C-alpha cells in the first residue's frame, strides 16, 4: 500500500507490531504477527508477484479455488483482482507469510474477523508454497492467527474444506477443528465441510 502513510504506533506482547495507516480522513489499523520462524503481515501491491508465485506453486488449488484463478490457471492479473477485492472489505485481511530469517514470501493467509452471515471469524485461504510444505509452517501461521483472534475476544473461528480435499481436512482436524456441517459453495458445484475451532475451550 505505497499510497498510504504509515506510522508505527507500538509493539505489544509476543512481538506483534500494530500499524496505523491513514488514507484521507480514514484511519486503518493493520497488524503484523510474528512467530519463531515467520512474519505474517498485510499484503501490499509490491507483494503481488510473490503471491502469484505462491499460488502458481500448487496446481491443485485451481480445482479448490477457481474463483481466484484465470482460465487455465493463476496469472498475475487474477491475483491482483483477488487482492483488490479483498481491500474493499474492512474486516478482511490478506496476509503474506514470510520466513523470518530471509524475508522470503512463502505463503498467503486470508481471513475475515467477522462474517456477515454468522458473525464468526473465518479462515478463507491458507496456502504455503510447494517448496516449503511439510515443515509445519502452515500450522505455525494458522496458530498465530487463531491465537490473535482469541486474544482479541473471538470465541470461535470457522473454515471450509472443499469436498475431496483430504489433505486440507487432515490439516484442519490436526489443528483442532471439528466438522460442523456440510454446505454448498458458490465457486464450484462441489460441497464443502464447515469446520469450527472453539477458541474458548482449553486446547
């Protein structure tokens, strides 16, 4: 967001840095999450090529999220449209996931803090570059976001796993999510499992 004026307004517990940005008369609060290995921060226009590289690393994602892909796969323009649409929603955050040691963008995490449908926070997308999978980085990133939501007072978080996505289902169950319901999807003819994580109960 190069067109925004940024001001650091403080660092809170566990390395979370919060940003205050101004655009005209509006003030937006953005945040950054840090873990042992990762930095999760709001995506900017300068990150789009790195985001495209992450999306393109997983050809199976086209089947799961065709709403993001252009015909034949992901291109930079489709990733830009995805990001620009997300910017219009004040409760939606598209984060890039960086390796703390190198600054390399190795993933994308998209979530909303309050769905207009049910009032819950929802994880819309979590994707780790194919070269960095099977190292626990997705779990580390998702854990940082769910911990942030819990500390912000949210009682539960939801996510949808597309029918046939056994890897995604296994991951969600391993992270403590439970199957709640089955629902249709707008983007495909396949159905999705609605998964829920209780942020209040001890884990």
